[in-house]
C-alpha cells in the first residue's frame, strides 16, 4: 500500500484518491489505535460538499471498531483539541483539506493530549489498514487476533451529535484575549470556509467594526481565489473599506495572513516577529527563542537575531515545529504560510487565536501595523510550485540537482548571498522551489530556470 499520511494527515481528491471505502478503513484503524472499546472520539469537519460523505464513512469505521463518536459539526481544525479535553475523549478526527481547493478533502487525527499524531502512530494506523485488506484473503480462524476485529451487538459504537458545543469554543478564544476592540475596523476574508461561522461572532463580541468577505457557507468555492492563499484579496479589501487591519484565513481556519492598514501583505513571519518582539518586551517569551522552518526568510532570521531572539529551524510542517517547541520548551513557533502555534495558549495553530494575539499587540502598543511590521525586512524570495505527475522522481533528477549546485555556487558569493530549497509537497503532487538572495533579479531568474527543468 502506498504511504497514506503526508505532512498533515491523509489528503486527496475525493472519490479518486480519497474514497468512501478508504475513509472507512482509516476511521476503523485510527479508532483501534487511539481508543478502546466503548471510549469516545470527537469528529469535526469543514463545510466543503464532500465533508458530509467523508465524515459519515470515517464515523462508520470508528463505530465498527466499537468506539463511540461525538459529532461536532462544522468547526475549525484547531477546535478539535479543545473539544477532546472538554469531553475527555480518547482523541479526535478532523475532516478537511485545509487550504486545498474544493475537490480535495482530508482526514487528520489528534491524540488524547490534543496534539496531532506523530509519524510512528500514523505508521501504526497504516499497518492496521494493511491488516484489514489482508482479512479479505484469509479463511475464518486463520488468525484470530486479526479476524476478531469487528465487535457486534451492543459493542458497536454509537454516535452523539454535539454541534451545540461550538459556542464554548468561541468563549474559550475570547477568554484568551478579552480585548476591547471598539474603534477598530477589521476586514475578514473567510475563504468561504469554517471561519465564516465563528470569526465575525468573536470580533463582534469584542466590539470591532467588521467588513466580512468570502463568507459563503456552502463550501462549494472554499479557498477559490480567496483566503490566505490569495492575500491580494484582503489587501484590496482593506484599502477599499479603510480598515485598520485585514485577516485572511484558509478553509479550515488554522492559518492566517494579514494586511496592514495600507494594504501591505504581512505573512506568518511578520506576524511572528511582531508577537515575539512584544512578548520579549513583556518578559513573556520563553528563553527568547522561537521555532520556524528551513524555508524561513533570511531577513526574518536576521531581524530576530538583531533583537536577541534566537531562531531554531525544523523541517517544513507544523508537526515538526511543534515537536521542536515541546523539546526546547518554547512558547511560539510557525511558518510563512501563517500557521502559528502559541503554545502558552493552545496545543495547535489557530488562525483566529493568532489574530487575537496580534490585535493584543496592536491595542497595547497603540501603533498601526505598518509601523509594527518595520521590525523586519525580507530578502527577495521566490517560491514556485510545479505540478508533476510523480513527485517521487525528484530525488533521481540528476540534471536538475547538478543545476541546483551550479546556482548555489553563484549564491555563495557575498554580493549575491542566498540559498535554494527544493522539496516535494507533503499534501499535493507538487514540487516546491524556493530561491532567496539579496538580488531580486537573480532570485527570479534562478527560480524560473529551475522550474523549467522539472518535467516528470
């Protein structure tokens, strides 16, 4: 069986890669790994059309393992850990493809402690799925341990609908930052996703004036030319509405990209820099360290070093960021994409929580975002995503890597100081090429030449 789990759960095009049958197996195997007979798993979903089907299939798999299900309805991915603790469940599942377009969907698991699963646990789930497939080829009694995998009668799991609990999550977020936002105008791009259902309530409850955009509830156009992956939208909205700040979320609400009052894009690195600098000034930044990935802009790292904040880097993905945060006992970590973890507040990245942390700085510092963002200046950086048929062929692309080494020698020179990072996406059939240097012209040229060499 091909590897199912990527950098953020299982993800694929619905009814092609992620089928009903596969979702049921994943639900069953995940329940076996995370819970015992009669225990509970919580399950949430985003609002894309396929989420109902995938939720139903995963729920069937969980119940067939003798584990009960608490259905939470349409919620942000980041709400799952909150509800795991609230109802004392053995773990949780989120049905979402995050920032991907509507034809995709995904399945993410969380442990009883509210953290996304580590790779070893995901591997155990995949092995259990292998066993399920083997059962079809075995005779009864051939292996009792594997054959007796289905409980019956009263041991089959039940389903409880608790979609009414969403208000408790809204209350939790407001309690983290009980701000007075009167006099502040906020533009929101909900990406036609889950934040449509809760973000306006939160900012409105805190007294802000709102401009709400891309808040269609059907999910048919979730992430389509809007949200955090199309940040120019929120920039133009901020300028048009004369807002003080703009927030663009992704479909499942765990990422945030910001626009300042002038319509400039502030990605995750700007957000982290502003929050980390404030926490340091308040003596609340643990060890004066933050965690990011190898994709971090050199300008960001330099800016943090200038204010005596040490930056540690990990592989790309919030899972690796979190692991390093826990290992190093650090309170803030994240990446350019806007996935930011505030570990002193919560166990996973939450776009709305991050926006409240940023608003907290805005209110207390009494400065516009355009001023706060001057803390850093980025190096010219280009990221090109190249669609491929088989991303596994990247490692064998000899001519491509020879060209990378050739360009790296150019970027080793002081006047062109920079770097190249190339990696396959963990969630899509895409090769990501990132080039960074002090020269914008050279950066663009190298990135385009490398992208033209990928044809597999």
